[in-house]
């Protein structure tokens, strides 16, 4: 006969920045957790609600360990948040946003940040596959999507307010800002255009009032300093003021 199986007990402490992901009982200080003895530390952290995209380091008894570490009885783990600015190695910094983040996508494009966006719900597997194929950082508020192993890289969008979303992503990833260089509709690069080249897209009042135009190299959409330009200019100015030296 064999005795009862001994299940390891560890202590886990989460950084304050990760509190929103974990149950209230685990939001302050180290708390005890019984594991199955075979699951990795990464799996344990995710089972408590924290996507690994938000974890900067796992510190076990004072030393950093990989997510594949299998915790043993009596060990203590501190789960740190991602260090900012976060570097994404191996590819130019570019993003992919899901269907719920259209406003954020347009604002990132307005600032010249390479941002792909799915305007329809194509499903988590397809989004994860595109992230991997194009090596784009997946931005989403869907924790399940961010847990998919095939993602190239990912990040949780913490706020529901576009202003806060934009500020958080610019702070976290520190992308180069090149305002007015991308199409907000399709992400293509813009070029200068003459009035004659975009005449088919202009109404009479616009033709009479404006002489400076740009056009998307990909979709052909025309741009000029129209009625909403002041609002867009304000978004650009706030970003450049908050994050200088990004251009």
C-alpha cells in the first residue's frame, strides 16, 4: 500500500499591477497555494488568471526562474509585472488589434505606428495565427486570446477608454512616432498628392477650400485638413508632448 499523495504547497505573491487579474484574496502579499506537483509555474500563474504576456519575471526564493519551472513544496514565488518600456526582440515593432479596439487602431495609425486591425470577428485561432505569421504584437482585452501559445507576442489593453489605451501602449512599448504618415483606414503609407489626382473623392466645397492633399499608396484614400483636423491634431500633440523624443 502507498500513503496519500503529498501535494506541494507554495506561496505566491503578485505585483500590484497584476491585481486586477487575480482573486481578491490573493491581491495583497504572499498567499498559500497547493499545486499538483507536475504543472509548470507558468501554468500555475495562468490558472490564477494572469496572462503570461503580462508577467515580466518569476522570482523564486530570490532567483529568477523560467515559466517551465515545476514548483516544489515550500517554495515562494514573486510574480512581477512587465518592465517598461517592453522590448519585443526579433522583429520590427508592429501591432495587431482585435475587433473591439478600432479607435485605438486608428489613433496608433494616426501617429504612424504600424497597426493591423481586424474589423470583423475572425476568431481567436485566426488572430493568433496572423500574429505569428506577421510577427505582430497582439493587443486585446480578451485574456483567453492572450493565452494562446501560437501568439508571436501579446499585451493586455487595461482600459476601456481610448485616450488611456493609447497612453498605456505608448508607455509600454515606446514605438517610434511618425504622425500623418499612415492611412487610418487601412494602415498603408501616405504620399503627397495633387488635387487632380484625388479629384474624384472631393466634393465641391472641398475642391474650392483645400489645396494640400495626401493619398494612401495602398487603398487610394485621400486626406486633407478638413473639419475634424483639429481633433486629430490634438491627439497627436498630446502624444508628442507626453512621449517626446519618439520621432
